[in-house]
C-alpha cells in the first residue's frame, strides 16, 4: 500500500480509503461487509469514512463490529451535519456515532452544511461549535469539511477552519482541479476524493483511480462491497504510475461521451 500525509494533519493515510456508504445498503449482509472491511485492512487500507446519517444505512454498525477488534489499525472519519442545525444536534449525532463504532474517539469529524446555511452553522450555538468542543476534549483530532459543491468547498477552505476536505473528484466530474485543489495545496489542506468511481458508474476502475491519485489528492475513499473490488483497487494503488498519453486521451473521450449522454449528476455520480 502507498501512503500520503493528509495535509496539515499528522495522519499518514493509505491512498485507497474505505468509503462506508456501499456496505450500508441492505443488499450487503453483515458477514460479507465485515469480511470486505477485514480484507481491506489486511491489505493495508488504514482510512475509513462513514456516518450514522440515514443515507448510510447500517454502515457504521457494520464497521463497529470490526472496530471491536481492529480499532488501532486505522483512522476513522465521520460525517456530521447534513441535517444537524444546532450544536446540541451535532453533539448528539457524534456521541451516537462513536457508540455505534465501538470507540471513544475518531481522528476526523467532517462538517457538512449547505452553502446557504454555512455562515450560521459556523456561529456559536451552531454545529461547528460542537466540533471545536469535541476537539478540545480529545474526542476528535481534526475537523474537516465535506460537500458536493466545489464552490462551497472553496469558500469553506478560505475560512481556514478546516485541516482537510472531502470533494467529489473523478475523470468526468473534475471541476475541483480548477480552483479547489490548487487552493488546498497552497494552504496545505488535506484532500480526500469521493466518487472516484462515479458511484460505480465508471467501470474502468483502475484507470479511474490512477487519474485521481495523479492529482493533488491524498486519498480516495472508495465504496467497496465485494472482496474482488477491494483486491482490484488495492492492486491499482500498489501499481500506481502516471497515465500514459493514450490513456489520458481515452479517458477524455469517455468523459465527453458520458457528459454528452447526460449520465453525469451534479454530485459526481455517473448513471450506469
Ligand atoms: N461526505 C459526504 O458528503 C459524502 C457523500 C457521499 C459519499 N461519501 C463517501 O464517499 C465514498 C465514495 O462514494 P461512493 O461509494 O458513493 O462512490 P464511488 O466510490 O465512486 O463508487 C462506489 C461503487 O463503485 C463500485 N466499485 C468499487 N470498486 C470497484 C471495482 N474495482 N470495479 C468495479 N466497480 C467497483 C461499487 O459498486 P457495486 O457496489 O455496485 O459493486 C461501489 O459501490 C462513500 O462510500 C462515502 O463514504 C461522502
């Protein structure tokens, strides 16, 4: 496995991270989900992202089963704030998340707020205050920011309130490379890519991941619900090399086709 330092944090993260969304779906049973995550840890993946928000189903519960035995082998990042509008609501979700994950501390909590309500969410009494308090108390080490809107992430990073961020980034939805990635590099803010495989809509997974890792990105949190996916993606990380001119051209043509066919959502997902 290859590792990179996540921006101004002290975390040396595997370039392939474990995106918890996929195992939260009902079609993946607990036994299989546990086996998939164990395999990822065995192969060197040390960064796991999840949430107790509704859209993640029972992802955190399944990850918590593995954390009972292997918490010291990985860094945990959790998302809070999609529907938490107050400090108390954010505290409540953080407490619940830790409990479900069978831990008393996570390395990163990712702050999520829509652009419209962002200034309010940052004020005293808003969810950001819960993050600051949790950091002071040693419940979290670092505060990150997450969102699907790249313009929002640019504004959030400019506040200097976040040491790392999660952005959608793949060879089709790649607007982050214009302003966000250079700004993050300038300010040494760690970059975590999500939707690197367009939510499963980009089938040439190894090239798609190499595209992401060959930009100023520290790690890609990839949703994996099968052992074969873990193994293929780890192999891509281990064999990381720059894309050749013909591969870049191939990806550019595929991206053009996907956009033209209207298969790209504004979230960086690609309809299959
Ligand atoms: N913070 C936020 O606001 C936010 C929002 C959304 C997501 N996220 C995080 O970002 C992570 C990544 O996003 P995502 O899971 O939606 O999208 P993604 O990583 O682009 O795609 C995941 C899907 O790709 C497929 N896949 C994985 N490896 C593959 C391989 N080697 N070959 C073929 N297909 C492969 C799997 O599909 P199948 O399951 O069909 O096999 C998997 O469900 C999430 O898991 C979540 O942790 C964060």
